C-alpha cells in the first residue's frame, strides 16, 4: 500500500523547531487521496475525543472535514483550537441549525472533499489507531465499505469524556462487544456478513467519491432520524455498486448517549422515501449532492 502513502521520515531531533502543518504531514504516513468526514451536532466533548483518536492514526487521511449540522460556538472554538494542532487540514463545514439535517450536512462536506475516497463516521465514534489504514487497505472498485463498532457503557463514556483519553482497547473497562477492537484481518474473508441494507452502520462507512456523485449523494428529503444511510445504499445497489464488510478491521467504539427522540411522523415519511427508492429502482437522489458541486 506504499503507493497510497506519503514518504515517512524519522528525522526527529529533541530540540526541533516547531513544525508547520505541511512539515508534520511529510513526517507521517498519509493516504493522500482519502478524506475523513466526521458528523457532529452540539457534542464538543465527544468531538474532541474523536479528533484526538484521529491524531493517533498510523495512517492519516489527507484531510478531515467536520460536517456540522448547526452546532453552537463552543464547537467552532474547539475546531479552531485543533486546527492549529492537526497534522493534516481540519475543515469546519457548518450549516445553519434548522432541524435534523444529517443528509445535507454530509452532502455539503462531501462536495468540499478533495479525496477520491471518503470515509464517513459519526461524531460519537472513537477510532482505533489502524482505522484509516484498514479502510484504505480494504477499499475496492465497485464497492462501498461498511464497518462495525464496539460500544462503551455510560460510566466508561463519562470517564473518557472527563479525562479526554481516546485510547480504548479490548481491555478497557466498560467496553461492550470487545472483540470488535481486536484486529483480525483474515476474518472479513471468512465472514462476508450481511448484504443490502441489513445491519447497515451509517456511523462507519466508506465510498468512492465518484460513486456518491453518480447517485447524487444523500437524499435531503430525508430529515430527522433514520433511513438516510439505507436509502443511499439502495441507490448504490441500483447502479451496480456492492457492499463490502470489513469484519476484523477498522476497530472503533461508539460512545454512550441516550437514544435520540424519534418523531413518528418524520420517521414514517423517511421510510416512505426509502420504499419509493426501492420500488422505482431509483439511481439518483431528488435533492442531493449536485446542489453543492461546482
């Protein structure tokens, strides 16, 4: 995979002058065609843990874009503070707070992405150190990738938020489904996992940008909780892009938070949009990514 990475230098004198962002990037392994998008909404502590886990990656993306669905000033201040620390560009992609508009926030961020390959995670997903490297290794033409995640209990999440410690391993107290944090690169070859929309994990997915452009990104008629990821997958299948699961790779952890309140009418409308896509074998979103592409 060396073709995907920038050259790695080990020149690190003890009393080295402060490095510019470009110089730091040249000293690290960087997947120079891969963008990481992190969605967020008014959870700056969670976002800080996620950003810290990105900085621990063995292979960095060429950029990180925070797809912000209208967070307040504390999130903006956090991102500005980390922009000065980050080894790769950290972009704040913000849209006004006008309701739960996850699809729009993702589309706006995707349009800004410079990478040919895009990894999308939620703002409550703390990454293991091999997360980006595993996604880069597993990518394949004609496929999108769906990953898994472990879970932290409420008490463990509170401790990590208090200490801002992003290091989570199979031995971390309060970890549910700990085997997800064990890298087993052979497992995804033996266990292909579910296909179609079954058990889709929108919090840990990766796509070729050209495939997202082909289906016009996420459907923005879907607002509120649910169905934006499965409806997208339906359209990807309709253009011949297939699912690839990466069990045993890209370990990450979902931080505990109370389940978001569901609006029955909104969720019902979202289900209807997804069923329409399936019934009509639609290939493009009616209201999607093309609004933001130059």
